[in-house]
C-alpha cells in the first residue's frame, strides 16, 4: 500500500492541492490516520480507484473491477450502499441543477435578456456622460433667448420645450447605445 500526503497526492494526480482538498470533502479519498500527524495520509491506489469510479456519477459501471451487485467494486469496498446512493444522488442533482442553470443562461443570452456586466457598465458611464454634457449645454443654448423674454409664462414654456428636446435627444441616444450594446454582446459571444 502506497501512501502520500495531500501535496504529494496532488503532484501524483497532476492537480492542485485545493482539488485534493475538494476530493477529501466529497469523500472521494481513502485516508489513513497516522498518530502524531495533524493530517492523515492518502492511500494512493485506493483513492485513485475511488476517484476514477466516482468521476461520472451517472455511470455506475465505470470501474475496471465490477461488483456483481452493481456499481464498481472499488467504490463498494469503501462506501456502504446508503453512502454511495446518497453521494451519487447529490452529485447527480448538483450536475442537473448546474446544467439547467447553464441552459437557462444560454437561452436568456440568445433572447437578448442577458448582457455582459462589463458592457453594461461601459454603456452606463457613456450615457451618464451624455446626460451631464446635455444638461451643461442647456444654459448656453437657452440664455440668449431667455434674456429677451419678459413673460414668466413664455420663459417657462421655452424652458420646458428646451428640456423636452434634450430629453428626446437623450432617449434616442440611449436607444442607440442599447442597440450598440446588443451588437457588441453578439460579437463577444461569437468570439
């Protein structure tokens, strides 16, 4: 029986240490407690079989040595039927939930309901700059006409008309930016 520390087992498997820790948390390692050591050692061969046999929980016969009662013998040696059934159900449910979420996101993205956050941020900054610029130009645009007006009603009417024009222009600008955002999203998704 060959044993290894978590770090050594990670090297043997060609994976990161966090992956080995995840396998430990998932119950996919055969561990051997050693007196005087804070962490147990990994039974290399048994853990490799257990990992191989639990990689795809949808296949119960994916091990090389099969158990006549179903499932692989390597897994059956280390887990009771209840534990194995529970782990497989949890793994299958997790996989199905992930696949459903991914399918939903893909559908929303294709329907134009989902846009990259970076593109939205970029557009918001651009729109905010346009609003500020439009409002800053309003006094210069209206002051010469307003200075010649004497009636309060005329002044209010002219200001409202000027503000409406700015808002209509901004609304059109926002629609254009929205369309540009959708086109950018389509291009980035294709890449």
